[in-house]
């Protein structure tokens, strides 16, 4: 598959992830009487990955996340020469989704990004008031586990056809655990896509939601490379 087509798939897939996941948080989480809450937002993020994995997994691998691309590189599943193009496509897709979401959300009287616009944060901007260290650890560990699951589910020895379900449910679980801590990133493109429209503190704290997921992605990829390596028989 040509790189241009794979980049287009990553752009569209990341757009859907940010629009679907962050859109559910901004538009539906606290809707009067029918709000979907933490559980609904968690499920929405999982569903975006599950649906896109079936739709574009055979085209681009459906990374939708710079930390996943880097983690797959660390796990020797992805070539380093394609990292930068993939990351650029993912971030641009996330930013477009943030712009579309802002356009929709601002159509309601009284809308303001002061509520966070689904941005990630630590300290006073953590949903539960968690410290920088707690948020750093949460993002590293959650992303590492996400990579382990991705690599295990897509291993040629794993049952065929079920990887999108496992990966989507993993992202749902990750959100159920960590929305109170950081509002859940595990994805620099997702964080960037909405933070740019909040500016101020969201951009100032964005560094954590690049560094921690990338560290976690590398750890997860490297750990699975060791665990999943086929043993040679004497």
C-alpha cells in the first residue's frame, strides 16, 4: 500500500478518534438528564478505535496515535523511516477534529473552553486533582499496557479477527481507570487536537501528554518484544 494512502487513513482514523472520543466528553457527558458520564465517554473512545481498526487496519495498521507508532517501532513492528510522516498525519487529523468539535460546540449559547474542552491536565487541571507525578506514572503505565495489548492481539500467533475488539476494549478500560487522573491521554495527537483550542494551561501542560505516552509506548513495545519472542528449539 502506498505511503500516501496509509497516511490518509491515519489522518481520517485519528480525526474520528478525537471527534468521537472528545466529542462525547464535550457534547454528551453532562447533557441534562441524558448525560453519558465517565462510562459513556470511555466506551466512546473504545468504539472509535474498534470501528477504525476494522475500517482501516488493513490499510495503515490503524495506529491513530504517535505513541503507538513509536511503540510499534520499539517492538520492531514498524519502520523508523515512516514514523515522522505517520505522526504528522495523526496530529493533523486530531487538530482538524478539534476544530470541527469547536465549531459544533460553540453553536450553543454560553459555550466556553474554560471548562477544559476535554483537554488533559495535571495538578489543579486534573479532573481529580492528582499531582504531576501521579499523572506521569498513570500515562506511562496505561500507554505501556496499551502497547502490550496491541502487539499481543495483532501477533500472528493470536486468534485472527479479534484484535480490534481487544484493542477497543483495552482503550475503554484505560479510560475507565484514568479519566479521573488526567482525563486520559495515552495519545499525544488526541491531547494536541483539543489543547490548541483551549490554549493557556492546556498548551502549557501538553508536554506531559507527549513525553509520558511516548515513554510508555517504548516500554510496552520493548517488553512485548522480549515476552513474545519465539524461542528457538535445540
